[in-house]
C-alpha cells in the first residue's frame, strides 16, 4: 500500500530535478566535445589547405622570379585562402609604412596613405623583432590604441602581418586585413609567416 505524503512528494520532485540537472550537464559536455571535434577538424583542414598553397607558392619561387614578379601572383592565390579578408604588401621606409599593393576591392588610394610608425612603438618593435602582428579585433587591442582610428578609417577591424627583411633590415610587411573582427587561426598565421620568409629571400 502506497502512502502519498507531502514529504515523499518533495523527495520525488527533488530527485527529478537532480536527474534533469544531471542530464543537462551531460548534454552540455557532449555538445562541448562535439564543438571541439568540429573545431579541430576545421583546423586540420585549414592546415592542409595552407600546406598545399605553400607548395604552389614555393614552386613559383623556384622558377627564379624576382620579388616584384612573384608577389602579385602569390597575392592572388593568398587572397582566395584568406577570404573574406584581403591581402596587401606594405613598404617600410623613412619611419612610415605605405601599402603598395592590394588584392582587395577596398580603395587602394586610402590604404596607401602612410602609417606613421613613430606613434606605434609596440607595433614597430613587434615587427622589427621578427614576430607577426596578430590583431583579432583592432578596437580591443589596447597596445595599438594610437593606431585604432587609422585602421578603422580604412575599414580595417582585424589584421595579420608578418615582417619582410632584407639584409637584416625591416623593409615591409605582407598582411591580411578584414573589415570585421576575425580570429586568425594558427595555420593562417603560419602560412603568412612562411610567405614573408620567402619574400625576405628574394631580390
């Protein structure tokens, strides 16, 4: 014979709530594992794409092309890889960086307006040290506050740049920019750095 009492009813509800909470935790853990797996697979695929593209770019470099001949050809291939961003090359001279080539539809005239490096010591020291400048969100990058207005005025909300050297001197950057905050993955960062190394070895 079952006797239903308020106390027993409370226990039943409490037990049910615990089981539901347990199921919610299990569902969250399974979803997190699935998201991690999908992210990992996407990263691997991105890495393969980058390696294939690098092979193409190396093949072109081995043909003996000079920097001025190889760069436009390489940038067109890179632009497909980094869509919806656009690829550019910036020359560094006299304390300024000016974009001299771009594959995007953005106004090249606007991009060519010089970037004064003296007002951005962190930016300049990062490039001079041989490190890539990885900016996922221009507005959130406190250390680049002095350049925020410069980038935003040109429709740049995120950028990835790798330095190009000639005889140990910083002569330019090869970069990718996006008009919205963008997470630059490790394969994307690695490919651009390898391209910068190729350019540094060309004349």
